[in-house]
C-alpha cells in the first residue's frame, strides 16, 4: 500500500503539468496504441493477500476516435504468479486535446507460471484459469507522443490446482478472486 501511495504522490505533479492550457497535442485518431500500467488488485481484509500487484500491457489498434481493440498480457502475483492473455476492447469518449474518458473490458486465460505452495499438501499441478476485467479510465493530455492515464474497475480471476490426497489419488480445487482494480499507466502512440 505504501508503494501505491508513493506512486500516486509522484503522479499528481505529473498530471497537474499535463493540464496546461497552452498544450498543442499531436492529434491521432487511428492506429497503434500501447497501454502499459502498474496497479493493485484490492481484496477484502479476509483475503490472505489483500493487495496484489499487477503489471499489464495492452496492444490496441484504434479504428476511429471512439473504438479500439487488441490483446492484453501481463504478470500478476496472486497466490501463484500468473500471466493473463486475451482480447480487450475500449470505447473512448474523447474530450479536448487528446484527453478522454474510456470504458474498457478484457477477458481470457491466465497461465500459471509456477506451482502453488499449499502448506503440507503436495501440489501435483497448478493450472491457470479464466479472467475478466472491466474498467473506466481517464487519459490525460500531454504535448508528447504519450499520455498518462488512471483507471478503476473490477477484476474476476480463477485458477485450479491438483493436490494429492491420502484417501483419494488426486483432488482438484478451484480458487476464484473478486477484486477492485486501480491502475496508473502511460499510453504510447
């Protein structure tokens, strides 16, 4: 939490500087956009890990000033490290000088990058699982070929693991997460 607070404190002056009225931002309403962000997936106090770090990169093609689609990938540190990958879509509501609100959604499969550690149980296999993300965000204008953005949303994620059991040969368990998401990032074009 302390790291996220420091990131916000660093980002506030940057966002204030982007709001200068004299900005002449380059206008681009079509083409490749990269959204790279770091954030936190926040759960309840009853969760073993209340805050989970998330690094996400989206590769989008913007068809017009209101719609873009692409793929999302990244790394997230749940009980196991996972790499989500899947399609995403963004609906943009442009404002002045490349600022815009947006709604985005992504979904797909998260690949488990390591086996789960589950106390005294022997884990035979850790499988990935599906994920879904929906968010709203705001893109801040700058005079360069990048924009800063902030987004909040909801993240659903699940994965499964197989453990050995002394009574049964193998038992498969599924774990799911419902998390509040907050992200800070940069959009490059």
